[in-house]
C-alpha cells in the first residue's frame, strides 16, 4: 500500500506544525534527500539506546523521510501532543509514569478526532499488554526484542497511511456537511423567495380577478359581447398565473422536504366525486362528457385527501385540455391483482409520443408543441408535483399513450388495513 497511498495522500500531508498552525521551528527537523514525504513521529521511550536504534531503523525506510522527536514520559507526550501535530506515535508500554495504553486513552480523550495512530512497543507484558493495545485501538503492537528495520518501517508505514486516510475521510466528511448545510440554507431561501413572491403577486392578482369578474358580470354596467370575450380571456390568464404560483410553492415544499401529508381514511368514490365536481363546468363548456365507473368495493384509502384530489384534478384538467370538443373522458376505479387501488383516467385526444412518455414527469420538462399537442405550455411542474405526491403516498403515477388515440394515466395507491 505504501507507494499507492503515498501518491494519493501526498498533497494532504503537512510538516510538523504547532496546534495554532505555526511552524515548530524549535523542534529539530531530521530530513534527508531522495525520499517522498516528511512524516512527523513522536516516540515516547525512556531507553536512550533503544530510542536511537529505532531512529536508525526508520532512517532506512525508502518510502518516507521521518522527523522523529522524542520524550521519556506520558506527561511529556501529553504536553507535546497538545502543542504539535504528529503523523504517528511510537509508545513504550512501560513508561515511568504510566502504561502506553493508558497514555493512548488519555491522548484520545484530549485530542479526539485529531488523535494520530499509535504503535505500542513492549519488552514485557505479553498477551495482557497486546490485549490492552487492541482495546485502546492501537494501530499495531510489536515486541521489542523482535523489532527490525523492516518490521518497524512496515508497521509505521501502515499506521501513517491509515492516519492519512482517516484525515482525508474526515476532511471530506466535513466538506460534505458544510455543503449539505448550505443546500439546506439555499432550500429555505428558495422557499422563502417563492412565498414572498407569491404573497406580493397573488394579493393584487386576486384583486384584479375580482374587479374583472365584477365587470364581466355587468355589475358596473352593460358590456358588449366582444368585451365579455376579452374579459373571459383575462380571467383565464389570472387563473393560470395563480396556478403557476401554487405549483412553484409546492415544488419548493417538495424540494425542502416540507410537503407534509395529513392522512385520513376516505372512500375512493368520494375522491372521484369531489374531483369530477371541480372540473365538470370546464368540461361542459366544451361539450366533453365525463364517464365515471365507480368502484363497488367498500375499501377505504389512508391518504391526504386534498393532495390526492389535487393529483386527480390535475390529470382531469389535462385530459380536458387535450380532448376534442364534444368528446369524452373515462374515469375508472378498481383494485388490481397486486392489492393496489387504481384510478384510470383516459382521454381520446392527440396522445403523447413514446419518446416523451418517460420524460413528462420530469420537472420543467416541456413537450415540443410542434410535434405533440399534449402537455405543451405551462411551467412543466404539474405532473412532476403529482408524481412526488404519489411517491409520498408510496404510490405510483404511470402513463400509457398512443399518438392519435389518446392517453391513459394510472394512479396506483396501496390498500392498507383499516
């Protein structure tokens, strides 16, 4: 792993720094040419001869240049680690004022996530010392009388590279956390923006609609047929703008996770009746017949009634919009073999191209009105929001369509026990 990890983490390594980020000039820098990286080691060992032997072994490592500083006690190690950053600790198990594993626990409590990997060396202690080292999450455990240049360098290499990997993962995690918090903040700002715009625009828009309605109803005096026609177009435009603002607000709620459901038990037939009642005036104005086939089952659905009615009404309005005058629309209810409840809304209009059927539920997607009359115009949010509402209900919204023959939209909702 030495050469591979060395290339990955080379950019993230640092020279010996004090905890406040300033160079530790007071520490002796032991560097040599021809090696890849400078690695800072703190050795806690009270045996001067053994300490010199380990430094000699580490100097033979072909992968790194080691800057080895030392102290003879646990107290000294705590002071050093509070002042400086190290890439690895080499700790004698038997220290004058503590054991190596006790020192690791104390350092971990002090340094937390900044705790460097630690290697425990012992001349005595055997299985008990090794067990303690494992429990304190030491990177490695070596017997002093078996340590060689090769074994020590390999152990330090592994510990250092694991430490660099841990640091890289921690830094990435922190960046992801910051990015996530920024996204949340952006989401809140977007939602607040939509609410503000909606309030500032919809209030005067409502007033305009009321005044236009008064004029259209001839409350302020008689108007000509041409004026009445123009007022009708104006009222339709106001309704369309209001619908667009509602869609934008719903989209913002979905994106911020604030579109909450208020679920109750209700009858599918009542949902159908309420949805049809809301659009039958528009359908009648164009001579379109709404043929309903209610469900004979007494099954009730656990749903947010207003949101499901919103989905059904959206699909019915689309079906009316893209049906021929004096045509018909069929709405059929039933239970599938997979124990799901389905609403099928079928129109006999112009249909949707196969290439568009997988895209019409995408946010802001617009069908090319030059080659397909269905679902052109608008903001391209209605079907996307409808699909999101279905997902919140653990349901589905599907389409099957053929150019020149019409479209069937299928709403699938889970049937739950009352």
